[in-house]
C-alpha cells in the first residue's frame, strides 16, 4: 500500500524527451514525454480501449497515437480521435497525472488530482541554486522503497557498508539526536575531532593527519524524501557554534527521492550537491558516478534484506536506539496510508 | 477457464513424427506422436504411476515406455505392461485424447470423449483443396488466447500495427458490418477505391497508381477460430456485386486457430491460403515467413496488453463501435464455459 | 511442511571453512562457518536487527560482524556488541542451530534445540570407517525432497532411467520384500544369476559372460535418509546364505541425505562407499564423479515430475506393488509433521 496523495519524482528532466518513456509508478503504468513546446506530460500508459501501452505508439506533435488501433490522446488525456469512427465516446480518455517540473525533477501526483497543490512539492532548491552544483543519477531499487528510506535515516551503516568511502569507525558512535516536527523528522549526528572519512578528505582536500569535526543532519519528509546535510570542518574550528557552517566549510547535501514502482521495487533519484570549487565541472561528473557506485552497495543490501524478509516466518526485528528515526518514519507513512483509505471509504 | 468440449488444433501434421513431442494444452500435458502406421496419437504426458512425462521415454513400435519405471502404454492409453510385476492394475492408464488429422492439422478434444464428434471440427478445407495452396506456421502466444482472437476480429488495427504490410490509412474507416448466426460471428469490411495495401499490391501485382476495392470478411467460430476471406480487385470492377469474387480476383484466406496452453499463454496455428499462381511454390514459402513476421508484431502487442492487464486495478475498457464483434465473441465463450460447468455440476 | 525436530545434513565438512557460506534449510537462511579452532557453527543468516544476511559480513576471529550496522555475534548467536551504543539489548541474538560434525557431514537441528540429542543422528559410519573408502558429492534438487526419497526407495527405475550404468532388464522383477521396524523401512531386492549391471561389472571386474547374484537392501530412516547396501557376487556362490556377504564380495553402500531447502527444492548429499581396492585413490574420485552424473538423470526426472504435479488438477497416482515402501515412507513423514504441529499447538 502506498500514499497516493503525494508528489513523487517520476524522472530527471533530461530523461524527458520527445521519445515516449514508460515507467511504472505505484503499480500503475505511466508514459512520460515532452510536448513540442517542451512541456512535460505524464499519461496512463494503458489505452482506455484495449490496454495497449501508449509508449509503444507514436508521438505526433503533442498527440499520442495508440500503437494498436490508432486512438489519439492529447496531453490532457482526452481522446480526440478514434480512427475507426466519427464519434469519440465521452468516456474515452486515459488518466493524465499532474506533473510539475521543478529543481530538475519531474514531480508526479498519483492520487486525487484535485489535491495536487504544487506548493506541497518537497524542496530540493539546491539543484537550481547558483550557489550550488551537483552530480545526480538514477538507480533501480530491488526492494520495497521503505527499506531504502530506512537506510538513509540510519547512517550508522556507513562504517560497515561503505568503509572505503563514507565510513569511519567512530561514526557509528557519533552524537545523535532525533527531533520531530509534525510529520517531518530530523536526525542529527556530530562526530567531533576524528580523522575525516575518505570521501570527505578527498572533497575537502584535508591534509594528512588533520582531524575534523563532521556533521550529518538528515531531514525526512513523507513519504520518501531524505536530505542529508553533511560536511566536515577542521577540528576545533567552532563548527557547532555557528549557524552558517554550510557556507563556511566543505558542505554537501545528499538529496534522495525514492518512488515506489511495485511493492518490491522502486525508483531511486538522487543527487549530491556541493558549494565549493563551483568552477570545476569534473566534480559534478565524479560525484554522479561515485555516489552511484556507493549506492550500488546499498542496492545489494536492500535486495538481500528483501529476500530474507520474504523467507517466512521472519522473526520480529530487534530495535536499537538508532532506530528511533525509522520507527517514527514507518509510523507516519502507515498512518498516512490508513488515513487515505478511510477517506476513500468515507467518500 | 476454458471450453473443454471442443476441438482444438494441437499440432501441424508435419510436426507429428515418430519422435514424441510434449505440448501443454488447456493446462494439461500432452504427448504427441505417430504409430508405425502413421496414425497420430495424443496421450496425457504424465504417467499414471508417478507423473513422469512419457515424452521423456521411448516409443517402441506403437508402445510408449515411461522413462521412469518402464510402464508401457498403448495408443488407447491403457497400460499393457508393468515391468516390475505380472499384474497390470485395471486403473493403470493415461488419458488418450480423441485426435483427428484433418486439413493438415491435428485436432484434439480435451473434454468428454463421448462428445468428440469429428463432424464438429471447424472447416479448414482450403489447406487440402487442390484449387488452393498455402503457407503456414506456428507461434507461441505470450498472452491469454482470447486477446489474439480479439486482435483478429478487430482489423482496424492493421493501419497502426502493420502499416508497412497490411494497413492503409483508410482501412480503419472501411464499411463495417457484424452479423451473427447462432454462435458464429461474421465481420465484413469493404474499403472501396483506395490504393492497395503493400502486401496486396505485392501479391496481386497491381500496377503503380491503380486503386482497388478491398474486401475482408472475418468468420469467427467458437472457441478460437477466425478465418479471414481477404482480397482486392481493381476499383470499379464490380467486386461487391458478384458472389464468386474469390475465384475472379486475387483472394486469400487467412486461417487462424489459437489453442490455450495456460491462462496466460497459447499456441497459434495459422496459414495463408491463396488461389493464384498455384504453380509457384515460392509463394507458399514466402507467405509462411511473411505472415509469421507480421504476426510477431501481434505477439508483441498481446504480450504488452497482458502485462498492462496484470497491473491491478485495471480500469474498465471503453468499447468502440468496432468492438461489437469481440464483445459478442467474449459473451459466447463465457456462456459456453458456464454451460459446461453447470453440466459438470449437474452430473 | 517439514519435520523440524530432526537432524539434517547441512554441508560436507570440506565445504565448511573460514569463509561464511549461506544455505537455506527448511525455508530458513543459515550461515555456516568454522571458528578459529575449527569448530563448525550454524547461525541464522538474518540479523536480528534489520534482517541483513550475516554471510555478507565479516568473520573476525570467532565473531560475525553484520555487513549492515556492524552488530557482532558470537557462535552462540548472542549479540556481543552494537557499535552504535553501549547497551546490547537482551533480545539481540540470532538463532544458533545445534550443529554436529560427524562422518564428514555437518548435522543441523532446525527444531527445538532442547530436543537436539546427537545420539539421534543417523548412522553413516562408512564415511569414517578405515575398512571403507568413498566418493561423495552434492547436488541441488529441483523438486520437493520427498520425490527424491521415493526415487531411492523404488529402484525398479534403474533399468529405465540408468540403463547404461545401474540397470539390467531383469532388475525390475527382482525378488522384493518390504519390512518395517518402527519408523524405519527396509526394502530388500535380490536378482539372482543374471548378467551384472555395467557399473557392477566395472567395479567388480567380473569377466565377460559371468552371471552374478545381485543384492540391494535399501534402509530408510525418517525424514530423508536412504542407505543402499548393494553388491554382486558370482552366481551360485551362496551370497544369500551368508550374513557377512559385504566383506566377502564386492560391496558398496550408496549413502543419501536429502535436506529440504524450500517446498520445491532441496540439497542432496550423497556418497558411494566401497570396501575393496582401498589402496586405489582413483576409485573414490571416479565414484564421486560417476554417481554424480548418474544422479543428474534423477534430478532431471524429479524436476519433470514436479512440473507435471504443478499442472493442476493432477490425477491421483496409481500405486503398484513396488510402491509399498514409499507409501509407508510418506505416511511416516506426514505423521511426524502432524505430531509436531499438534505439540506446537498444545505448547
């Protein structure tokens, strides 16, 4: 079960072209394309007539032609022509999903279109902010999407799953605090006066032997967004005392949107934004690749978890202190799903 | 659910040899072979003893030897020898399916053998008529068999799915009439004074620029047979007024038998018969290959439909005027299935 | 459903090393490894925290480190360290399965550990007896494990499935007797004064033209053990009259342990022990390979049976005289499963 009344990321902006692309979102087939004027469109990828995938058809101007019997649909989803007859039945239409292009991502709304307020789109302004650059990418997730949200909310896994890049032994014991504001969760970690993680050392060009104060503040917003504010400053430079550390020292935002595909698979959109060496394009490219490779280690892990969870009966998991965040996250998502179902029943 | 009391095509005659062949029909495993005298036999491909597939065994004379414990079965399905003991239990037998060789196809009856009247076999005399030749072939269908029956009953898809061979833009708007006689359905289409379809132009050797009057009369018989009487005559030659147009002008019969394998797969037997240039063998070969390639486009389509239909919930389809034929077809098949179930319950 | 309170073979001793190995047993993921002192350990391969497979982690000394968040488990299954916090929750542990190394096999107990009495381990002393040598191997079974137990209890299949090695036409009609002692079944076969099976001729170096008296005594012990005492002596040498034929003539014990992996797959551990030409190492190697190849024929058969049984509805099987043994075997295993379920309900 998924939260339907929510904005999810359906694609990167550069994935959206004049070539129709099929992507299953929340168990529904969706076709994505751009109009001649460049506007992004998302339609149900299942003709209302005989369920053929429109993505196998043709895009002529802004009109999608079904590959099977040639029905024509405009971006609103309305059928505007049935080649075999004069009359177009009033019921002939496919779903057109609210789709908003913002911060280089295409945001889709799979629920009640009347509720699709663009103001609800989660903030990912870093991807558009001239003070930032980023490297971004996509991965297919071989598990339920929440296993990946958990992964991002419990970064004590860094020293174990990513020791050669993100972890340092001390990080699992870093100071840790979970706060909540409505349905948003914040997980703060500080690891003071320690050798930098290999990745941070590389990005910050810290000299050998220098210890750093590292911060990592994870921001969760339902149903599937995690933004990690991360950075390292030379130890003792007063990083925790200032409110503008992101502009003073090496700072990156690891930005994550995980969109359910089916109950056991998902789409993973992510970017690593940074605010230093902005004149050096190679850093964006390197980050896109490097974070992708690090996240492949996470993909192997969530896949293995999914397999183990599917071997029934599965023992109830033992929760640790660090699990406070994702336990709250699961509670929020479960409640939102339940609320939607009750609203649907009431309606 | 399938209609069981009906003749289905199980194989081409040339597929039946002294080498046993396994084929699943209506969810049952069947082994097909010929006796030393050439008679075609269909037995359950599942030994009555421990369910081993007989097709993995040996055919010695007319006796099938089970690969596992050597039980021997005669073409009637009766077990005639149990190597490990003298006595052959009376219950030791496998199903022997009524199997009739007619018109180059092997017709199998999966239901009550007492009802297997060969007079009920659907007429495909073209495959044996000296006034006709044909090219035929087989394809495995990656969907429920009825999606392919629908495909053949609604040929307004030709200009869209097969534009380079069978379609012309006008064909989707051709004159159209559906008539019904008992459980048989006839769908007539006439497309007058139009450029010929590429395939018709090639077969009819029509000169460039010549318009034609095209006819296409589809004959459905339950549960899974569609025969298309198709042809083109020079425009204005009075094609519609005569009753013997098939013998006057370029005429082909596209002959189709689709046999359910499982709920989501099927066997497709088809042939393209023609009554011109009978002295030219290459036409048969070319037709077998060319129609096969065209039908591969249909296989891709029904597979994509099946995938989309399996993504639940699927919206209810919108029916168009052209769907009259397959809506009637579905009604007939559903009623026949229900009648059989009621008879089974009553018995 | 499986018998849980029983010893099953989990691995060959040489498979157990300092590299962790995952194996699913009775639908549960298990990780197998040796401690620094060489003791074999079996833990649940599913971390109690977030279900990660421990086998993807590290073995440091005798402590298993979870690959995900670094939890550390000792061979008892107790969690001894949680890197992210001081406190180790009392509930933090994974199952540690009783595991006994005996006769070159690792014996695992998947049920109630309190009942895991090593005295209940099935006897396979041949694998350790200096009067015997053996060739052994492993195969993955593509069917329910009981189909393979059946296979071994009804060796009338030898002349049909393995004619080039184990069968002789007469063997299916050999004298046959089934006796039962508690939950143990013995199936005796004698085939007197017949040409030797190819494999026996080879192993016994019988001269051309010599007839032999062959014996085959299968011993079944629940839930999944079959030991076949087989041999051939020159015809007329009084083989049946003596009680020590195993030491007088060419004798082999075919030793089989089949461990359920899932309802439709299993692990097959087997060995061919022999008591002649003990100074010739090549015989062990040859037997390991040759019996493996013969058993691949059985794997193809049980896979084909499983496929045919999954095509529903499957007709009820016809039982023959030779099926007395496996009918009794099924009855015993079914009863043991039911007894366990009743005990579990009562508890």
